[in-house]
């Protein structure tokens, strides 16, 4: 069993109200030094069998069609060490 | 400017309906080979200045108090290469 991770983040030019809310809350909670926050999604997919380039292509297609909205988000796919 | 990433995921023993919904949708979209999906959150924090162990401790406190719900979620903090 191998874990493939898909990180989905709002594109840099897209306003991210959730991230801005976190950024605004930090000083109120006594935290300083953070100049920007972006909030996105993380998907952990457990894949049976070996993760070949074909499998990664399939995961990229899932990310494009189901896990992200390519108009406002970009994604990154990477393989994690075996669980 | 350094990017610190906080990954927040539902604990393994916690039901993850969003992940289950994705898992259920995959075969309907023609994808096979994925046996489990968990959905969590990813925060990208831009930190001014050097990221010392003190700064990372602060980020861990933010993750514990603001970014995650420690009852049902766990988190991981890591530093990304300079932007």
C-alpha cells in the first residue's frame, strides 16, 4: 500500500478568504511574524500495488476532474514513503 | 521569506465523510486502484525572517489552537524551501 498525496491550493491571484481570516486571527491570539496565510486541501490516497507513472497520471486526472477546481486552484501530486 | 506548511488531517480513528465521498466517486468516474481517501487541510504560512526552532514552536502552537481541532485532527509542521 502506497500513499499518494494531492495538495490543492488556491491560485496566487485568487483571493483566499479562509487564509485571510486565519491571518487576521493570529495577532489577536498573540502570534506575530506571519505575513501571509493560504488555506488549501490535502488528500491522502492509499493506492494498492506499485505506483507507476501510469498510476500517477491517473491520480493527476482525478485531481483535475474531482479533487480541484482548475479555474481557481492548482494541485501538486507526490508519493509518500510506504506506510 | 520562508514558507512553513501545516498539514491537518483527521485522526485515523475518526470517520472522514469527505474522504469517503471522494472514494465513492472515483469508480463512477472510471478510476480504480485507490483503496482509501482521507481529506484534510493544508496551510501555507509565509514567515518573515529566519525560521528558528522558536518560530516552529510558535507555528505548532498556532496549529494546536487555531488551525486544527486536536480532539479529532492531528497536524504536521514542516518548512518548505525558500520561495
